[in-house]
C-alpha cells in the first residue's frame, strides 16, 4: 500500500495545474465548511501542500498532516459535518431504496444507514437497515445491527468480502463509494461486487467515485487519499482505510454489474456534490432479473 501511495507527494510536486485549478479550490471549500477561521485557511492550505511535497514515508506524512490540521481547528465541527454528509447521501438515494430489509455494505460508522431509517419513518416508509464493514469503528451507530465482513471459506482469496447470509437475504443493498477501496489489484473490487449482488433480493443501489479523464483520475487519487487517510486518520494499522486507488470510468462500473446478470434501471451523474469528499460521484440503480 505504501508503494501505491507514493504517488501522492509526486502529484503534489509535479502536477501543478491540477493542484492550482482543482485541489486548492476544493481544500478552500472543505476548510470553510469545517468552520476553520477564514484568516487561517490560506495558511493552512499552504502547510497542507508543503507537508505532502516534502515526501518521506506516507504514514509519516499522514501523521504530521493530521496533527497540523488538528492544530488548525479543522476537526472542531467534524462530527456535525459528517452528519450533514449522511443527509446528502440520503437525499441522493432515498427514491431508490424500497421498503424492507436494507444492507449498507461497507457502511462505516452507520450514519448513512441511520439517516435512511430515521428519514424514511417521517414519510411512513418502513426500512430495517443493517451495516456491514471490515472494521468495527468505535464511533459507529450502536442501535443498528452490525456485521463484520470476513474471508469466504469457499474461496482461496483472502479478501474480507463475505457475509454469512444466504442468497437474497436483503431486499436492497446500498454500496456507497466502497468498491474502489477493496484489495490491492484493479480487479479486487469485483469480489465485493459479487457479494453485494448475491445478497440483494430486489435492488442494488451504488454510488461510486469515477473519473472521466486522466487529469480527473490524478485529482481523485489525491483527494480520496486525503479524505480517507488524513481526515479519517487512525494510528491503528487495522483501522486505516484501505486506499488501493481502484477507480473506474462510469461505464466500467455499470458494465461489470450488468455482466453479472443485473438489470440497469438508472445511471446518473451526481457531479461533485460532497463537500468533505469532493470526488466526482455517479449513481447506479440495478434490479435482479
């Protein structure tokens, strides 16, 4: 993983146009959203970029940058802004989640699943949500069922992409920007795709980070690392978010799901709507044939 992430300092040093035109404006937006004092934002952006440019072991860069951001008051309102993020997720998928049992696969701390349950109740829609992930996050929502992904005993693969449920166990499965975090090789994410399709009785709803040009791919690589490994920093190696940078173009994600027998109902460009994780996102809705 360290070797893969060596590209982060390289992008910061060498891709000056991407940094100036895309990264800096998004950092400005992100730090403003997190209520960093306005007079400190430009200085904090400069420090952020300089720490990364200096290079060294990526784990040391992450640790040093995290401490700098803490001193810069980036995390004073982080929890409430993560709640805003969950609301934005809900708003994008609410029309496509049917009543019944829902699995938020790779659902992290469970905020999105909780938001889906709570907001659905307000409109008389009954959804029973569960969360599955490879990490049992200490700050996760505690009033939703949680399941830990494990390795599939019937396969040689050591990827933690298996849940001990029968086929079609959930009416719907939501996978929010998770596929690209699986494994190390470019095809590893498809193991989790297989599992999400196996578990979905009626519908599979996906939001994925995509790229449409090589420039956008470099930017997405940079911002995905910052969000997952610095804003969600952990000293515990087992709790670090896996960032193998397994990004695809929009049609590539769609083609892989259709290959597995699912019927495509919707594909929609969501643009860059997330403030804390300003990647280019795409929505897909599939149904079992």
